C-alpha cells in the first residue's frame, strides 16, 4: 500500500512540475499606440496585450486590443521595425473590433527568436494586385521581432482623427495607418526576441 501511495505522490509531483514548466513558457507583453497615432493625437485609449505560449514546435499568439473604434477591421503583422519604414513585414491576419472597440485574435506560427524571413536568391513572384512586386529581393536572414496593427481602411482612421494615408498593410494593399505597435521595445530587440 505504501509503494502505491509513493507512486501516486511521485506521479502527481511530475505532473505538477510539467504544468509549471508550461506556465513558465508564456510570454506576455503590451502593444502601445503607434508613433503615427501619438503624433496625430488620435486613439488616446488604444492598447494591446499579447500572450505567446510555446507548444514546442511552434507558438500560439493570443492578441487582445482595446480602445479602438467600434466594429472596424484591422490588419495584424509581424514586422522588422516597430516604426516606419517597418522593414520586412509578414501578414498574420485580421482583428475585428466589437461594439466596445475590443478585438481578440489567435495565431499559430513561429513567434520567437527564430522568427525571420530569408530569400537566398531572387525569383518571379505572382502579381495579384497592381502594387505587387514581380520578383523578390534576395536577402540574408532578417529577423522580425516586432508586431503592428493597421487600420484596414484609411477612412476609418480619418474618422477618429488619424491620418487618411494609404499603406500596403492589408490583403489588397489599401490599408490605413498603423494604430498599435511594439515600439515600447527598441528597434532591434522586439518582444519576440525574448522567446527562446
């Protein structure tokens, strides 16, 4: 009987420690108003919170944003630099706000110190929209450790006092300005670099 009890205690201890390890792998950080929003004096209450959880072969990214215009679409990117010119940028997906200006999205991918783009050589690329390049530039690995959120529509940005500029940060390259970013981290040490 004592051996069974010891075995149960040992198994419980191993399970508890493995759960602590999983919790320790979570990384949480904030997104702040973009430089464009701060300069324009728009989106005074906008913010974001990101939780990244390692699942070993990849990471899950849970994004919560608040203080944005209600019932609007935004475009979420992994980017090289938190401010213009942004550098290499990778479209993750969309975040839609609810009637209170809050939005939530979940993504799965490589969101860690291993997040990068690379093009060993140049080659032809499909041109789907007029602004698309017909070939890629060759580049050594470029790490992309920052995050950014753009208005999907420039008119939505203008409606809340942000610039009515068109940027390429959505599926058809007609997005508005950046609303949130991780500019609260330095240019070369974005928050994804902290995740091993």
